[in-house]
């Protein structure tokens, strides 16, 4: 039945994710991208909002393991979202709230809606020139070896 096929597909994805969580390579990738996102957040916070898209487009092209990159104002509204976000405001999302409060956030491994592959969301906050906080986030694809 279709339901059984869906259940089996879900079980297969879930077992791959458990492998990803235990993988040292994933932790290394995540730590590296968090450091890069933190540096980039500081850089784009000094740019006018109108100049952020070009910088983030360039960054997304340079980092082949990223599925998405975005920036948000302190109220959760999006400044830039590549590709366009499926929501108008991020203030209800854990990655946004925690990055704003704690300075950075790394999600658990989950299945990406964009690629159907395991990924993590990494976000960092900083202050812009006007003193308002902003959040920069990325979805990092975790290319898994097939088991």
C-alpha cells in the first residue's frame, strides 16, 4: 500500500539521520559553518540592507554544501531569503529565537524540505550599525554516504 511505502521511506530516512548525528564529520562541518556564519553575520550587519542580497548570493554560490541562506531583522521579518522562504516572519522559529537570545544556534539533524536530504540549520545574531539585532541563518546539507 501507499501508506506502507511512505512508512518504509520514512524509516530509511530516519536511520540515515541517526547515522549522521553520530558522525564526527558532521560535527566538524557544523562547527566550521557556525564559525563562518558568525563572521559573515558581522560583515553583512555593516552593509545597508539593500546590499545584503548580493553578498549572500555570492556566499551561497561559494559554499556548495549550503541549501539556503537568509537574514532577518530583530522583529523576525526577512531582509534576504535565498531561495525565498516559505514563511513571512521567523519570530516563531526556534533557530531565530535562540540565535537572538544566545548569539548562535545549531539545530538537530532533520530532513530538508528543499532537498529531501539530512541537514542542519545554523544561525547567528549580531548588531547592525544602528544597534538593532539581526540574525543570519543557513541550511547546511549533510551529504551522507549510502549505507
